[in-house]
């Protein structure tokens, strides 16, 4: 093929490629990834250094929004329960991805204002869940709900230590991200 024909094909392909790349970039922009507004009562607020918001500079989640995230069931023993308990809820890593966070420190705050710090990396290193159910039943405030941070203690017994146990906050109402 003559060089001129090849050059024209390359230019046309480049234009199509630029168009495709522009469409991809727009689809991955923060506007496309903005969180929907909660329709029900807000059960979790994520604040601080986050990229995806839906209420001012915060991310608010209702129960349905949390249930729409990738879920996991963790069957584990804990220091606070007798025997093994089956917990289920969204993966912590899915929550971090939803708010656009991949590093930093979390300050996890409970309804009674108890707070614990944990590295965001915990949620990517371990299948930590924001348990919203135990034994198939919705966690209520009297059951340590509506959200209870559960690490996979039975799967990884080395996690059953004082430092990690303090990160297993129950009655979670807010997570503050700091970088």
C-alpha cells in the first residue's frame, strides 16, 4: 500500500481513537461516578477527603445503597458473641471505591461517639464487611447495628488482637477519611 493511503488510514483511526478515548474519559469522570441521593433514611455518612459525594461534600448512604454494593457473608467468632455468627453486608473495599478513596486513615464513629482509627488499606487487605445482618436478621441498634465493622477473625486468627478489635466498631454512623 502506498504510504499516503497508510497515512490517511492512520489519521482516521487516530480520530476515531481520540473520540473513543474522550468518551471513555467522560464516562469515568467524577460526574459520571457521582453517587445517587439516598431515598430512605441515611444510615451512614462518609466525610472528609472523598472524591464522590451526593450531599454537599459528603457521601450519604441509605440501607438500599449499601445493599447495592458488593456483599459478603463472614462466618466468624468474635469476642462479643458466643460461638460462630454469620454476618453479612457490603465489603469495606466496595464502600471505599464508591466514595473514591484508596488510601489514608478512617475515623470510624459510633452512635455514642466512640471512635476508632483504622487505615483504609485494611479494607483492601482483608475482606472487612460493614455488617448489616447477623444470622440473617437485620442488625438493630440493640444488636450493635445498624452497621457493625466485622473483620474475618476465624479466617485469619492473627487479626484477633487488641488493635484490630478496637477497629471493629459497632453502631457505626459515620466514617471520616483523612489522607
